[in-house]
C-alpha cells in the first residue's frame, strides 16, 4: 500500500497536473486583478489618466481631436486598459514569482530577488525618464519645428499609440546593464570584447531604435542616445564584474 502511494507521489503525470492546476490558478487571479483594475480606471481614474496623457501637449498649447464617432469611446477603453494593467501589475508579478520561487534553492532566491527588483526599477526609471525628459523635447521638435507649416490636428487614438510606442522602448533599453551583467557572469562577454565591438553596436543601436520607435528620425535619435550611454555604462559594469571574481 505504501509503495503504491510513493509511486503515485512520484508520478510525472501527477506532478505535471499539479503544476498546470497551480498555473491555472495564478492566471485566473492575474486576469481577475486586471479586470478589476480596468473597471476602476474606467469609472474612477479617467480624469487622472487623461491629465497625464494631455500634460505634454498642454505644455505646447496643443489639443487632440476625434476623427470618428466611436474614437472617444475606444480611447477611454484603451486608457482604462493601460491604467488597469499598471494597477494589476504588482498582483501579476507576485503571481508569477509565487509560481517560480518553489523551484529555487535559497541562494537562487536571493539572486532572483536582486535581479527582479533591479529589472523592475530600471524599467520604471526608463519610462519615467522618457516621459519627463525626452517626450516633451520630441513633441516640441516634431510638432513645432517639423510641421512643414501646416496646422496640427492630432488624432487622440494615434497620439495614445505614439505615447505607448515611445515610452516602452525606453523602459526596455534601461535593462541593458542588467543583461550585460548576466552575460558577463556567464562568461559569454568580456569588457574587451564590448570595447572591440563598439562600432558594430552603434550601428545595431540605431537600427534597433528605428524598429522600436515611431517612424520618425527624432524619436529614433532620442532613443539611440540613451542606448549609447547605457552601453558605455555596461562596459564599466562588465569590467567591475569580471574584476570581482
């Protein structure tokens, strides 16, 4: 009898089923948190979210227009979804962490928490930096300097899409030092190799900036410059990691 119980506990199919049920529970909780966040933002957070969206344009005395009958409604849905995703993000992150942590040893958990917190902080810093510093400059150049003499009429939906496409890449590129640190720890790259490949990396950065940003040269340059600075910082990080063995 005991042998049957032991064999059932060690059954790979049973273990897989248990993991799938756990994953299902985590997904349901995450989706419920997202739904709750969207509802809260749609009914009670619209004013604040619109204020954040319009602030860069108001500083330039610009306004948004609706180009379709349903555009205003869809815009509110999209804004509520983005705000709800932001509110639900701590819950979603925690559900993901809670699913992963049981598989890690104590020393691995320490490394995981350090890596996770650093990644989240750097991503947030990148988005905030883009919103508070770079976005105003980009809009000023694109709307006032390169408007070809035409009056500006900004579609609300397209403006929101531009903001999202502009901010997210900055959050991603601020993860470059963390990526370099991991690759250096794994001995896949060295500071000397990073310095040697600098010219190719510069070319790759501008190509990547052209892919990630909206289709205009100004946004591409404004994204590429921080990437170049972060790459130089990454060389220093790689040097410090390789020296500290």
